[in-house]
């Protein structure tokens, strides 16, 4: 799973393919975070997964939001979805409007994924 939305970065680069990159999830502290990586295209991401344009946003979930998205009972229901259920939940949370911390020179208003499409 990935997301598609075009971003024009302040440095002049343009990308339209977003993947969840490195993430952490801690059941004890009920905290998790994930980086959203922007690639020039799906083809570029497939050929060069180690070379995103930038981290466009980070999403953090904790407490009640962690329970809502990443509790074992929630993830167990998603195991047959065909992808990593934790990664799937990060995509869903970003699309649902959970607050993202902007990166890549974007403003908070620009770093939204609520209008991104699944690819």
C-alpha cells in the first residue's frame, strides 16, 4: 500500500508517491510514530527504495489514539488485509486527518494526506 498526492517542494523537486518509512511502536508506553517518505514516482520508489526525495511528514500516535489504531485486538482484525497491519493503520490515520508534523520544507497546512489516494 502507498498513497498518491503531488507535492511541490520548496527546493523545486516534485513527487507524488508516498510510503510509510521507518516506524516505531511500543506496546508498553502505547506510543508509535512513522515517517512518510515522498518519492518522485512509484517507479522511482520501486527502483530506488533507499532514495526518497524527503520525509514529508511524521505521524505520532499515543494513548487513546494508539489504542484506537494499534491495539492488538485492532491489528488482529487486519491481519488478512495482505499488508503489514501497523503500516496500514498509519496510512489510515494520516488519511483520516490525524495531525502530521510537516517535513521537507512544507508548512503544516501543506503536509496533509487527507486528500491522498490509495495506490
